[in-house]
C-alpha cells in the first residue's frame, strides 16, 4: 500500500484521516501545517499528500506550490472546509497549481478513498491475498 502524508492543522481531522487511511492498509504520516508538511516531504517523499488549504504559518496552497516546484511528480489531494464562500475558489486554485483531486469538507471515507485510489492508480488498490 501507499505512504501518505496528511497535512492538516486540525488534530481531530488529521486523526480521522489517518485512521481511515490506515484501515485501508496505507502507512500514514502527519504534519500540523504546510511548513511542517513540506519539511517532512523533503525528508522522505510520500506516494501521496493530502493537504488542507487553510492553515497557519504556511497555507496548503503555498505548500502545494512548494512541493510542485521541488517535486514535479508529487501526487496531491487538496481539501478544505472553509465556510468563507471562497472554498470553491481555493479548490480551483489548488487544482490549477497541481492538486490532482480536491475535496470539500465534510466528506466521508468513501469519497476520500475514491480520491486516493484515483490519484494513486493501481498502487492505491488493495492487493488480493
């Protein structure tokens, strides 16, 4: 299964994503903001990054830009739960700068896992046996 880096400043959301992904057999690392996430990815690139767009220190959008600049092949899913009315715009911006999929919070495990499988391709699917 895949090595996935989850970057989200909300501890309960980070934990829920980690749990759902681990139940599917993925190895999951977490980071509490975009700056920490980019540092973690530089240390050990992941097969997939799931990044929230609204975070302190370094936004998810800036983290995507940094990852794309240094690691053109990084696979990224952008998520947001903003109620500001700008969430659709932010998700479009994330897709424009390199996120392969976007999800608006709240989403369920089925939607999450479908997005993960789509971005990872065959690697994201459970192996028989």
